[in-house]
C-alpha cells in the first residue's frame, strides 16, 4: 500500500510541476514531532516509541476552472500522545478534484463544508486537536442568482484513515433579501438546511429509524451599527447511550441567538444558546469515544477564549449530550450565554492618556437544562427555559494600555466557577480568581521583550498556582521564550510541579521552525472552544511549517 501511495504521489507531483505554468500550484508541509522523556515529576514514559511525529503534505493544483489536490499524512512511528488511534502509519488522507465557475462549484472526493453557524453541520480540520472529519463523496454548490445559493452534499465521514458506517447527506440554501429587494441600509438573509445520517440499525429496543433527520432555519439581519442572527435546529430521534448501551431514543434541538452593536470605540455582543440531545455523529455510537471523531456538527464552548496558561486550567466544554451517570448526576443538555463589551477611552482624557485605553469585559454563565427525570427508564422531560445545575460562570476584565511608542501593557482579571462534577464527572467544584499582568517593550530595530506574570487563587482542587513568561524577539523573524507555571498551593507534595518550557522560533518568508523543551500539564488543550485531553509529559518538541 505504501509503495503504491508513494508512486501515486510522485506521478501527481510530476504532473503538477510540469503544468504549474498554466495556472497555480500550492504545496504545504507541516511536521509536529516530540521526543518523550522520563521525568521524576511528570512520570516515566511507559508507552511505546519515545519519538512520535505527525506530518502533513498538501498539494493543490488549479488549471482554468478545474482544481485537484491531495493530502498525505504520516504518523510515524506513532502519532503524538492521545491522538485518535486511527491516525497511524503513512497514508493518503485527502484527495479531491473539482470544477468551479460563477454558477456552479462541483467537488468529488474529500471536502469541508458548513451550514449556517455549524450547529447542524460542519466539517473541518484542526491538527492540534486531532480533528479531520472531512466528508468523502460529492458536493455541489449552485448560484442561480446573486442573491440565492444552494449546496448539496453526500458522503461518508473520515475517522483516521477509515470512514464512517453511516452515510451523511443534505442541502443548504440561502436567500439574500436585501439584494433581491434592493435594501440600501440593511442586510437580511434567510437560510434553510437539512442533514440526514443513515446508518443500519440493529437495535431492537428501543425502536427507532436507521435514518436520523435534522432541519435548520436561520435569519441574519443587520442595519447600521446593529446586527443579529438566530438559528434553530431540530433533530429526529437519536440513540441515548448509558455506559455504552442504548437505553432510549429521543429527539434533540438547538437554539442560538446572537445580538450586537458596534461603532467606533464601542462594541457589545450577546450570544445565547440552548441545546438538548444536540450532539450528532456519523456513527451513533461514536459518543462513546473521546477523540473528537465522527462529529457532524460544530458545538464549541461559548466562553471567552483565553491566551494565558493559568486562565486555561478550568476550561468549559459544551454539554449538549444526554447523560445518566447516577441519580444525582444526570445531564439533559445546556442553557446559557455570554456577553462581550468593548470600549476605548478616548485619547487625551484623564483615563485615556496620550494613546487611549482599551477595555474589554466578558461574562458567561452555563447551566444544565432543568427537567423531570425518570432515571429507572432513562427518560426525561425538559422545560423550555429552565436553568438546572450550574455548570460554569466567568467574569473577566481586560485593560490594554499604551504608555509610550515603545511600552504597552495588559492587565487581566478573571473570576471563575467550574463544576468539576458535572463537566468532568469528577468530584468537586472550583471557585478561582486569576490575575495577569503583561508588558511589552520595543527596543528598536525590530527587537522587543515581553514580560508576563500570572497568579491563580483557589481553595479548591489543587489550590494556588503562579506563573510567568519572558519572550525576547531579536527581530520579526527570530524569537526566544521561557515560561513556567507552578502549583505551589497543592496539599499533595507530588503535585507541586514546575511546568517549565523554553524554546524559540524562526520565520523565513512563509516558513516557520520552532523548537521547545519542557513539561506539558495534563488536562485540556482547547482551540476555538473545542478541546482535547492531553496527558502529563516531558520532552522535546519540533514544529515545522512550510508553504510554496
């Protein structure tokens, strides 16, 4: 298989290199490798293969209205720790070809697509999280007019180098009424989507259809400084798993509302969401997995996405699923929202100073749906807007201040509540306060140095943490850093660990090379509200990214 794969890639690349003068050729390469070491604090490395590497080679070629591409992936000798076991060895991960014009876009092979906000359907790739849930099949996008577009998809979803047993198909349509009716000062768009998953059903009790249908309706409206969008998704009966066995089948739904107002110096954004049995997979039993595979829709945790190490210890993950752990730990979905406020204090005022001051406030609150539960029969009824067990809350304040042309600072405060029992299904609740201070000094000639200090206070879980970072940019191309977070407050001496890291990166044109040595804190790594669990480890990491 590997020899055939290499031959295919060589023939394809040879053709592209000979034909590239006709249109365009794009080549990208990314490598993320780590050598794991024994460590008296984070533990000895007992898994096979201390050296592990995830590698991706992408090639795309376009000629007039035609395009084709492929992605070769190599997880050799093994994938990085805690990636999906289906990512193994070297193989062809993606391949596609298509035709694109003003009216139509046809793709066969692998493709990524999103309907609306993604609540009903989204396929995407994130290598850091180990997600690549592309569909392999066919997609047609049709644009009959400037204000109408229609998309149809059909295929099986990728999971590692294999494909889902379930078949996914659907359509998405949008009509821009503002163009149709020639609105001058406002924008109004309606959208309707359908997505079905068909998977053979051999479950006798409870009885439900092999085909699960999901429908979505949405509206986007903006006028002047105001904008809004709302989306509702309904899902047909889907299996409810309890400890790996199907115990019931229930319908699901989601509602998302976003409102905002923005003008120079001021922005307000509010997002509300309610979800009930909203998780959707191309294989219904994929809910038992913990590797972000076979996910059909996109359900991020709607909270502020933090940039600092200590603010990312207690991270909220969306809770759309139905879960019967025990009579005191039942989850029926989630309800809540978040609010962002941005304001810039004008220059040459008392608080604004010479350069002005930027302030950002975020507040979020998430709870389980309130409902009546029949635990013995694994059944329930929910209330429309009832708030049940509190899962998570957070309030943050960020102040950005430029003191001079060379000196700027960020002050950041976060108050968090984290219900570990319901989010992680482990005992305990956490109430924490986090304070961060950061300053950047521009030395001149492209050089700068950044200092960062952090502290987390809590009487719960592992108690207090402290941390800091120093980063030195010798130019716009070369940077070095050292960082450390320390759980000094832990009552368990074995957990008083310095999670230090030191390294650097070099950038040349579109190429980037990075080297790091240090310790990885066990827990969640999150990107855009979607997370992956990582174990504690120590080692050397090399990252290479190149594009041509």
